[in-house]
C-alpha cells in the first residue's frame, strides 16, 4: 500500500501515527524470542521507519504449488498462535492503530496474515512481514483470513491447490494447529464478516489511492462472503 525500499539489511517504509504501536508490537515479539518477524530499528533521517530485512521468498499469485503443503498450513497456524500470545500486553491499547480495534480485543491481530506476507526458506516458513495494519481484535479474526487464503476458501482456483473435498479437513487442521476451540462451522460466518470488512476497505482504498483494480477485488470479496455465509465452501457447490 506504500513505497517500500531495501537498504542493505534494512527495510525502509513510510511511517505514520500507527508506527510507534507497530514497533512496540515487534519489540514484544523480540522479547518473546520470536525470530520470525522484523525488528524495529528506529527511524531514518527522512522520517521513514527502519526495520530489519527478513531474507527469503514471499510467494505471490499465482501461488507455487508447495504453498499448499500440510506443513505450511501447520507452520502458519502455529506461528500465528505464537504472535497472538506474545501480543497480549498491548490488547488494552485502544489508540494509535491504523486499523479499527475490534471486540473482543483478545490479541493484536496482524490483519493480513496470508501467503503473500509470509517469508519462506525453500518450502519452509521462515517468517511474516507487513504489520502496518495490525490492531487489537479477536483471535478468530486473523484465523478467518488465513483460512480464506490457505484452506483455501477463495472463489477462484490456483494451480496445485487442494481439491474442494479437502477444504473441511484443512480447515480443521488449521484450527487444531493453532489450538483454537472454534469449529469449522463456527469459522465460516467470521470469514464472511472478515471479507465484507475487507471489501469496504478495498473500495475506500481504490478511491484514495486511485487504484481501480481494488474495486474489483472488493466485488470478489463480497461474492465470496455471500457464498460462505450460505455455508458453501467451494465455488459452485450446493
């Protein structure tokens, strides 16, 4: 969503009113011994934030077939759980976030925990980036979006992705690896709610940033939300 550049082993990103909270969060991860996130390094002379660079591969669409491995599903869910647990000291902080605070504010959500923000070494998960839109919220809010992208529950298909009849088992595996007591049936309405919120955000960003393609993304998210709210996990299913 903004200009990002690399300078040696550092990443420079535009800073904003949310940046101090992001750095507090990344500091908590460091204190908890979580090596899979960037480290805050302060600010550059021009005001941009400085972060440590995480080497590796960040997959983009169309996703490589290895992203659908069970090990990726497990590792992503377990890393998300570790991040959530480490974030607990900041859940009472209501101001200074870029995204809305959602109740119950159980943890600090990444709010975009998906393959395109995950860093891999070979085919193993190495870390996660892009915390600009993090904010306190319910654990299931992040789980819902990860499920949408990695089960997957999207309304389009990717080469090599699991068959439609594997989605329920992958959702159950994702929830078990995280250690959630949410059921697959209980997760689907949250995914639909998450996608409606993302559609509203995409529409607003389309106008603000002059990117009409985001309006098309919003249309897709709303269509997927309606399908999932009706209990249909696979496109075209009854």
